[in-house]
């Protein structure tokens, strides 16, 4: 409607976009969203903006931390400052606050950016995560991480990262076991550490 002819009115365009967004906002890319939003800002309408959280959330669910960084690098000049800030903050949030998200994601395979991030964490960061995590799957998440010791990789840097990650997690587990006799027995029986 926007490009087709000059017979349509602004209201026709708004109605068409509203219908489209209600049906397909979960499939739209960030660049497509940003283009639509810029048009609606010029029209002084916040119609598309109300879909922003859903569009960003759906796109970020499909992207690893590396892909988010790549997306910012590749499409940054074509994205609004607002959307760049959202992506950057999401990337920071993933890196700083979501050990859980990365550990849950590794069941589907290791992302090099995520491996590097996990290797950058010290045992204190893993310890804090372990004692504050509220999910029932913590044992399986930790076992998945410790299993990376047995993964062979032709990349020596990745091997080194795996070793660093496992050493940090084991140290964190030992620190958890120092909190009480119960924690000591629990860690020894579950992880044999």
C-alpha cells in the first residue's frame, strides 16, 4: 500500500500495517521493523511501536550472543539509535546476567562467543550463580558444563576455554560445599568433587 499507488490514504496504510503486524509481528526482522517504525514516527503514530517488544523478543530468541553482536555490526548503521540501544543492552544483559540462558542453550551446541564468555567468568561468578539459581535443573546444567572437558576440538583455543570453564565451575562447587556439611555431602555425592 505504501508503494503501490497514490490512491490509498494514510488510514488505509495504517489499517494494512496493523493487520499485518497482528498476524506476522513474530516473523518480522529487526530491520523491517525499524523501517516501519520510522515511517510511523514521521506519521506521528505509535502503532508499530506497540509491537516492538514482541518483535525484538522473537528476533533475540533466534540469535545467540555472537549473532546479536554480528547483527549490530552489520545492520547498526541501518537501525535507529533506539533499536541499537535495545540490542546492545540485550547483549550486555545476556553476557552479564544470563549464565543460565547460555548453559541452557549449550544443550543444542556450543557457540564460540558463548564459550569465550563462559571462560571469561571467574569461579566467584559461577559461585554466585549457583547459590542464587532457583531452577530445578541446576544439576543437569552443571553436568552439561562439566561434560565439556570430554569434548574434543581441533581448535586449541576452544580446548583451553573448556578447561578454564570446567576449572572455574569445579572451584565454585568446592566453595559451595564449604558453606555447610549438607552442601559438602550433596556436592560430593552429586558431582564426585
